[in-house]
C-alpha cells in the first residue's frame, strides 16, 4: 500500500488515516497483518482447511504454531525478536485453545451418540 501511495506522490499520513478508515482501509490493521505474508497465508490456509475437514486438533496445532511464529516476529511483525506483536500472538493462542477444545468436544459428543449398522447416528431409545 505504501508503494502505491508513494507512486501516486503521497503517503498514508498525508492522505490521513481517518480518511482511509472512512473508505474501509484500516491502515494499522493492514500494517500488522502484512508482515510475513507468505507464512501468514500458509498458516491461516492450513487452519481453514483443517476446520473444513473437521480436524480440529490439527487446526489447533497450526494455530499454536502461528502463535509462536507471531510472538517471535516471523509473522505479523516488521522485525524478528521477542514479543514483537504479543497481542496477535495471544489471539492465535486463544484460537488454538478454542480449536483444541472443539477437538475434545467432538470425541465426547460422538462417543455419546450410538451409531446404527449403516453408520448413521441414532437417537437413544427412551
């Protein structure tokens, strides 16, 4: 974005962050999410694919990896170090915990519902 604005002979500060926000361009958010875009795409894509496949434990592992990579600045950071973007790393850790909880819930829920001979879930007789 900075390159495009620079080619136009201006900058985000010159245009005004409020004006950018009014037209839907959240500059600060783009700045945070833009660092390490290749790793970010891989990790978020893997999380999404595993969620679609209902493999929540695998998605949780990738979210945890995203938390570690973000904490050290490999993703969502402009430099590599310790606690480069801690709030984003905490968000990844929260997503990992949520997905891990879903993976445990799916096991408990499937064990509680009996299956018929054709593999379909059946309601317990009352």
